[in-house]
C-alpha cells in the first residue's frame, strides 16, 4: 500500500474513533463473502460503519485518537464497527446477526467513550432497549403521577355526578 493511502486510512479511522459513540472490534475469520455483505448492509442501513482494517493501521489510528486501550483487541483479522450517534445499535445488530445466522463472527471487545468494553460488556449493551423505547418509557413514567393526581382530584366530582344522576332517576320513577 502506498504511504499516502495508509496515512489517509489512519487519519480517517482516528477521526472516527475520536468522535464515535462506540467502536466494536470483531473477528470475522470463517465468514463467507455473502454473509459479510449481508452484515455490512444491515450495519450501513442503521448508520454504522463497518470496515476491515489491518492491525498495524488500526494501532496507529487508535494511538493517534488517544484510545490506546483498544490496541489489546488488534490481533488476527479484525473489522471495526463504528457508530457516531447510538452506542446500542452496532452491539444489537452484531449480537442479533451472530444469533440469527449462527455466524462464526466473534465480538472481541470495544470502546465506549473512554471506557474499554469486553465481549461480555458488548453483549449486555445489546440487551439495552433502543433510545426510542427508553424515551417512551421515561415519558410514561413522567405522565403516570400526573394521571394519578388527576384521578384523585376528579374522584369527588365523579361521585357527586353519580349521586345526582341516581337522584334524578329516583325522582323520575316516583
């Protein structure tokens, strides 16, 4: 590879590592080309970048980005999934792909902000509900006390209306 091309790859990966929400390293050894294309499509549709990269270039990029702890996962053939916005998406997609396709893909580890994640951490990250689900749960829990308060305040009024309706029916039948 030409030196300028290598520097370009290092700079691009270092830039992505500095601004990413999560970076997950995987061992893709044994995957078929068809399976790799399907996985890349799935990740790309969700806005996750998935690249196969040489270990030495990945090490230089990690050092340049200040993410030296990621170097421990750079052995053997690796591919890196990088998400710039949602840290759960790539973990969920990779974990679901491994389960659904009975894939030989292995999650090695990753980095979430400045925290190093093991493969087990990434699998537990995949079990977290999506951002939209968490927001709807939050709104539901915020709305619940207000609904209860409204119910408590309106109970006496409902009781009065029920009593008046019963009295009206009583007078109509008499």
